[in-house]
């Protein structure tokens, strides 16, 4: 496989719109790197520049240390898996998987061997003579994966490959891609807008917004130590809660719903009166029939209760701020009930209300 280096990549369209701005990143050999972010953040544009499907306005794309900006896609030694499968409808599964190899004049015996290996890995052996219209969505995506695998490229590129699948099939294919990465030990650049896909698949995740990198880190670091409020709100389901508070005396945090008492030394020292945003994960909000006078609690009113089976998401109004707690499914609560919740501060963060940056020592 190969390493991939994107050095200060920039993409500017003829209209003057900036699609990607100063994207700088090294992808290690055999790393599974995920680009994630909202629609229009530049993640697919970045992938397409690596593939050669978009021109690079400035900066350099290198595969194994070799600049490839001026090379056509077919000469970059990459394989791309698209969202819409991109299978030839008049060709069988076998023919679809063989097509790229035939264009490269690969010997027939080697084509047959590569297809047999890929079909065994992906469970496509019984489907090789079928046409795409005779396959399910998951089977078509497996064929698209097989077509990429037989190429034996230096870098695999995935552009939201699971978006067209139903929820159950997305889970199954996510597991399949994870398993394939361990089998192939491939270098993978994967684009998705689904942060669950990003968290479960990536060795490292790059969170993008407006064409720029907001944070690049492993999944646990992104979740527990987000660089800013955008990353904290994007990573996690349900997303992190944000409560406007003011620094009080002796390390307390003051809000209209109650005074909070974080553990000493958890947050940087703040001058009294400093306005900040407290970020709390839904699983870190503890709620029951806590008495109102218990120090460190927040008074709240239940709004919507979403039952998920093993757990429930309880949405509260906390002095005008919407907050969500992950609670047991049998927790006795109904809409309109008053409760008192308290944060468990293990994953809590403070953010600057103006810049959004996390406040740390």
C-alpha cells in the first residue's frame, strides 16, 4: 500500500467560491482515515482532488511521496467506490469486476484469480453471473468493493458508499468494510456525513467545516477532548449539550437553572463573571428525583422522551436551553414533569462563547 500526503490543498471554483482551503494532512501507510462534516464542507471535493476528478488550485497531492497533481486518474494507482455503485447494467458481476483489469491488459488467468479471491472475500461467489438489476443494494455495493479490490491499488477512496442503503444494511456493510480493512491492510480515505460511520470505522477522523479542518484525531480524542464547539456538537449521538454559564466564586459555574460545582482542577481557573459555555455529554447528565435543594443540580422541565429500547433520550428545558440526557428506558418521567439533574463531569468541556475554542489549561 502507500502513504498519502495533501500539502496545503486549495480548491477555488471559477465563480470564486472556495471549496477547500489550506487542507494539510499526512495519511500513513495502511491507515483508515475518515473525512466527516456537514454537506458542503469540502470533504468530497478533497477526495475528488486525490482521485484526479477535480483539479487542484494550489497545493500538492502526493502518493508514496510522488506528486500526482498532473496525472490522470487512471495513472494514480487508486480505486474509488462511489455512493451510487456505478456498475455497468449490461455486464454481469464478473464482467463488472474484470472491466478495469481488461482495460489495463491484465492477463486473463490473473484476472480470473483476482476475481475468485475477491468473490470469496466478499461472499459473491454465487452471484458472479448475475446482472446488477438482479442484486440487492448491499450486494451491488459488495460488487463495487470487489471491483476496487481486484485493482490492488495503492489507495482506496470511498465517497459516502453506504448512503443509499437502509439502516440494517448500513450496519452490515460498515462491519464488512471494517473487516476488509483488516484483511487487506489497505490505505483508505473515506468520506461520510454520518458521524457514527466515522467513529466506528476510522483509525483517525478529520472533522471539516467550510472547506477547513477543524480537528484531526482518533475517535476517542474527538469525543472526549473536542478542539471547539463545532466538533463537540458534530461528534456524538445525541450531540453534546451546551449551557451558557458564568464563572462564580471558588470555581463554581452559575446558571439561571442552578449553581454547578465542578471538581477542583477540572477546568482552567476563570475570573468571576467570565461568560463561558459548558459542554456536557448526554450520558453525563444524571437525573432522578433529586431534591431541589441538593447543591450542584439544575432545575429542568421534561419536554420530549424518545424511547430507544435499551435506553431513552430525555429532552429538557433548562432555563430556556434545550438539553438531552441519556437515561434508562424505564426511568419514570413524562412530558411536563419537573426534574433536577446534575452533571457527571468526566467528559465535560468549557468553550469560549466568542471563538468556540475549548478552554483548557
